[in-house]
């Protein structure tokens, strides 16, 4: 990187001129050479948070290069690449100004680059043309290369895209020197330190995943970092040196000096999301600290003493406002590590003197209904007058919330924001079942304190039994999981069980969040499928098909149904035994066992009974083909997509199966064994209503009108874009809005009836068609008819309006798209919102929305699996962007509330709101806006309905 580059300035090359003159017999022959200059570099670092360790690491690289006299300048940016800031420009410098000031530099951008793409269409934003001012430019992405996809392909149109590693940086610099001969596509041959994808540790039980992927010394390092409430770059390195396994002779395992952790260890450690976010969750900290105390007794006390000594080395002036908090940090570290009672007594007195001088927020009261954890420590009674407001125990909380709970204190230190703790008491605090498990040859004791713990434990055992090819043991675990979740007797999560479990109006809710259940089910289905593939490759067809069928049973999202090769292979039979092909005449239930006439009658009288739920695998839509294997007086035995099951022979005295050559009967009645379905199968779990043709109707929520402030309101902070300004008052009449986004099942009922407006991934002849298209992007993200309870995507504004008109005609009720003002009012919670939140129902996006950080850009999610907002609306933040009725236009503040605004009268683009599964948190805010042409379609763009008398 320190090589010099040629400039446009030439100077006389005297030695070459003399030689050339001599060669020409004395005739003057002047030779020149280009004057060189050091190469300049401009480094742009995506910071996101002040404690982003990954950014801090590259900043350290910048400082090292600068120390070696490399001509390099560095700017940080917070997700928005249009503005950067550093020490010289604390208020920021626009990217256009950088292009002028540093036009001769080579541009290095470290970040995902997702903010350079249009949120819904993944096309480069228009303003990104500015980067073409730098002929040599590269983007170093922290995302693991195996997760790269459409976004990186699009970014490669503008940058050379490489992994964010030092080997990548060196490779790019070397190839850039080759000019037109550079071959950046060879980076995989030269870059060996590219970050690999990891399984992120669970916030409740982090140890199993950490120990399975990292050496124990690395896990010990992470656990030591958990002492503090937030992670600090300098302290992380300090702890890494302290825990180094190369102490000086005769010293303890906490050496006074030690080498800095190797760079590869830092790159590995900073793949953990906690070190990007700058904080370890409380539950994870408690588990890590308890493990550290058990793994290395006495280590914590030694670290605490060393920390106190470190803080004492650089105190602020005693007259400064920082002195009391700094001194408190030192004293508390000393007090918590002191064993001498007399010294401890004196330290308590010193702490007591400092308490009145600290801010009220210096202490935080925490009550827990369990024994103290490693995050808590006892406090002398005489200190309590300083930590309870006015002497009251609850710091202003209502008494009823805490009366039955025991007390413990969490002290939040001011200096460096350090969080203190004391060793756990001898009692480990486990209130549930203790189980033993061997991980990589090492015995572990786990505490199953909650249903979530038990579910994860059963999952781990189930994965082990699948690895061991022991389906008998898996049956037992199926039953345990079923009993835990309140599912059918054998524990299989058939589709109707899943839909029942995620319904929010059930009086008895499942003991674990639906999202967690879904993750476990996905893991089991994938493991079974992988086992089936291995068995198939070894020629064990019967066993392979058995495992594959079990995988389909666990696959609540329907993703395995896309693996047609093994399904077709399992379905194939010898020619002389080939099953007969039959077409389903009308929708009917596909069951796990044959039913008696009495059972059929029972279900017919009362749909969706326990018997119906416990025997139904799924609903076979009219028109699909099955293989007829056998029959009796009441039931057909059929195979569908590799799974064997049973269907009723007659419904309303009409046969349910017809020869494959015969079309399904027009207007055939819906089977009384099914609650009704359209072409997409069963209804959405939140859509109990039905149209005249049996299609599921979206569930609508009444929203009482009112006045609110639309746009960039204070809780949105600094994340607002200019198109959200100025904030202004809006008054709305009553209206209704969809509880969820319109789902695939609901939308395809319209497509299949009208034979028009298919989504982009089902449109015949389209490049994005999931079966015949040239681009398999939708297929990679799991889009299919099987995902009927996912939000529909790949539909334009025109398609959404056509669906509204069709549904209005079917039902007699006027459906439409919400106006932009209605959408934001509903997302904010309307009049039911106790306070304004950044996202729809919470200031924590992970509670209410699916976005890039919790989907890893892997596709949409089932609707209604996150927390609803105050109005009971789901996925208003994230999952998919949602079309609104308005033409896009700038906001105006007239000084008085505008009644029922509907946007400009004309325009070139329509508004959509809410963010999506592959966008950042900034786009998922309730005030966030975006827009595109009415014909635009995308993998992350859908809609929800609205209705009113207006």
C-alpha cells in the first residue's frame, strides 16, 4: 500500500537521456519519466454504535497505517454514507465534498453497503453516482461470503466487493497496482481469513453455542467482558491481555503484561453480534459470569483488583464533576474483591460518603423472584437511604408490582459505564430440572428453569437422535415436545397445530414464543432432510424416504416441499407396481390415519375440533395430483409429495378423487372436513372469515380516528430522513386496517380465480418465476404456495389495487389500500398508544419486527409471530414494505391539522411504508417513508388492506 503512483507531471531523466544521446552518435535525445507521488487512501468506516468493536478494529488498522507514514484519511459514518465525520470534521462532511477534496485517493469503504440500495428493489440509489469520482474503489463487507446474495451482486456494479479482512485489503492493493490486468475475481484464492458464518449464541443459554464454536480461552474472554453492562474496545483488549495464556514466570494467571490478542482472534471474536452492538444481554451475562466463576475460581476477584488499580492510575481532577463517579468505581471494585473485614468496613464508609454526591441515575434497583445471580451483590442497609427515592423501596414503581419479590441491587458505574458483580452464592439458583449433557466430550450440567430451556434441551436431544438414525428415540422426544407445547399426542407440528399455537386470542398461550418454536421446527426438519440425503446417496431408499417424510411433518413453513428431486425419487415405484394417478376434485383434509364413519360425522357437525386437529396433516387443494395406493369403504390411501396419508372417499356423495385425465368438477363443494380454503390451502390463522368462494378474508381491526403529529417526531431521534420533515398535524376519521399483511394464501385465491396479477415469482414467462425463470432469487428465499401464511411479495401497486377491487366485489365490502396518513397513525397505535415509540409498538425493533439483523436476509417470516402494537396490528415494522394509496410528495406544515389527507393529486411514484426483512432498522420506523413507480415489484414489497365509509 506504500507504493508510489505516477502523476501527470514529467521530469527529465538525465541518465537515460545521456545514454540515448550516445547511442545516436551525439544527437540530443531527451528522455523523461513521470513524477511519482505517494498513494492516498480514503477510508470510510460504518460505525453504527460507539462501541462497535469491528469498526474499532479497522480504526486501529488505520492508526497503524498512519503511524507508518501511509497517506490515509479516515471518516466514520452511521449507516448513512452520504455524511462522514472525524476529528477534523465533527459536524460531518458530505460525500460530494469528499469527492472533491480526496479525488486522487483510493476509496476503501468498510460496511455492508445496504444503505446504498433502494430499500424495496435492491437497486443502487441515484446519489451513489458520486462514488464514480474515485476510479479505484472497493467495499469490504463484514457479512460472511457464504451469505452474499442479490445485494452484493448489485453493489458489485459500483465497487469491487471483498470480505472485510486484512488479507482482502492487501490483495486489493496488489491487484489495483496491475491496472487493466487486475483480476479481483481471484480473491477467493488469496483471502484465507474471510469471516465464516457462525451460529449466534442464544441470549438465554449462550454457553452451548459458544463452547461448540470457540476454544475455551475465547469463551473465557467473552465471559470476562460480561462483567460490564456495555462492551468497551479498550477494556476488551485489556481483558484479552490479562487472560493471555503466556504469563511471566512466577506470576498468577492474570499477568501484569501480556501480548495483545492475535488479530485472527479479534476477527473471530467480533463476529459475535454483541461486540457489534456494544452490549451483552443481561440474561446472557448472568450465564457467562456464573460459568466463569465455576471454570476459574478466584479469577474474577483478581480481575477486579487489577481493574481498581487501573482506574486509580488515571483519576480525573478532584474538583471535576467526574471525580465522584470515578472514585466510586474504584471503591466498589476494591470492596467487591476485598476479603479483609476491617478494610471492607472502611471502604463501606468511604462509599457511603460518596453516595450523596452521585447522580440519582447512578443506581438502579432490581428485584428478582429468585436467588441472587452473578449480576447482583448485597449492600449494607445504611446505604439504602441513598438508593431509594425518599426512602421508598420501589423507586416510584407501584407497590403491587414488587410486594412479593425479594431485593437485590445493581450498581451502574459512571466511569466507563462499568457494571459490577460479585461471585454467585454456593446455591446455583436452579429452580428447575438439572440435566447432564456431553458436548464434544466435555460433560455439562444444564438447568431447565423454563419451558424455553426444556424446548432447547429436547431439540438438542432430537438432533442427536437424528444423527444416530434412531427414529424410535425421536418418537419419544416428539411426544415430549408435543406435551410441552400443547400439541397433538405425538408432538408432530402439523400445519393446523402450528396455526392454532400462534393465534394471539387463545386463552391459553403456548409456553414459549412462536418464533422460538418455529426455529426449533426448522432445525429439526432440516436435520431430517440432510439425513435423508445421506441415506439416499448410500442407496438406502426406504430409510431415506422415511427420514424425508418425517422432515416434511416438522416443516411448518413448507420450505422442504421445494426439494422435489428426493420427493419424486421417494414417490417413484417399479413399473409393475406404479400407483395410480388421481386428481383431487375438491379441497379435502389429508390425514395421518383412516377415519371411521362416526369420526367423519363428528367432524362434519363441528369443524376444527380436537379430532380434526389431531389427525389432519394438511389440506389438499382442488386440482393437485396424488398417487392412489389403496382404499377401503371410507378412505383412500394416497401419497402426496412423498408423504403417505388418508383422505375421505366421498364428500356430499361425490368422489373426492378423479382420474388424472379428468379436470376437477366446476363449482365443487368445499369438503365438510375442512374449514374451507382457496387454492392456497388452509386459512390464515388470523383470518377466520370467508368469502363467497371459500377464500380466507383478511382480519380487519377498527381504528378510532383522531389527531396526531405525522413525520419526524422526537422519539425518532436522529434517524429521520429529510422526506419525513417537517412534522405536521393530521386529523383522521374512523377506519379499519388489516391485522396482518395480505398473505400468499389470501392473494393467490384472487390470482387463481382471475388468472391474472400473479406475483412476480409466479408470473408465467417472467425471469423471476420460481420454477422456470433465469433468476432463482425468490426460490432461494423460500417463496412458494406452501408459504401461504407469509406476506405476499412481488406485487405492484397496480396488483394490490386489483386485489382490493376483486375482494370488494366478492364480499360487498369496500376494501382499499390505506392512505399514508392512516398507515402511520395505525402503526403508532392510534388513540390506544400510551406513548409514542420509534417502531410499531416498541422502541426495541426485535420485539415487533423482522429486519436484516434477525433474519440474516433469508426471506419473509410468518405473519403475526412478533409482538403486536397497541391496536393489535402485526408487522407494521419490518417483514415487508407495504404499499399505500398516495402518490408520493413532500410534507408541508400548514400550521393547522389537515383532515384525511390523501397525498398529491398526481405523481410518478406511490408511497410504501414499514421496512422489510432485508432492510436496516432505520427504515422500519413508524415515520419512515419510501416510494417507487406503481408497476414496481420486489421480494420485500407487499401490502395490507384498509376499509372505511369515506
